[in-house]
């Protein structure tokens, strides 16, 4: 089987896929330097360090694993903010839109 395929292939690991895509993007910027959008991938070069430092790899993997739960909590909070805003507007609509100061016209 080819080195990039099979059970123990290079591209089976997600970190290797990220590393490979960064290398391809860097190669494209060398061939076509006028493509500025591809140069954005150069900002991801420090991510390659995560592959070498095991403790950072563990931390980033834990954060990546926690993202779905975090997304669920954020969506719940946004729903709560929306509902409280709707209830607040329904309850207090027009209550604070007048002036009680006699010296101000209107």
C-alpha cells in the first residue's frame, strides 16, 4: 500500500493532514507568490510545533474535544438572551420612552 494510505498511512492522522496542507500551501506560495490568500496559511506554521511537543498536543486535543459541548452551551445562552430580550421588550415597551422632567419640552 502507498505511504499515504493504509491503516498506518501518513494521512490517516489528523495532525499529519494539517501538516501536509500547510506544506502544500507553502509550496503554492513559492510557485505562485502573487496569491495572497494562500499566504494566510503561513500564519499556521507555528501549529506544526504542536506535533513535536506532546504536552501541547494533549492540551489542544482536549480543547478540540470540548468544542462541541462549548458550542451547545453558547447556543443555549444565545437562545436565553433572545428569549429574555423578547420578553423584556413585550413587558417594558413604551414604559421608559417619556420624560418626567418638566423643563424639557416634549
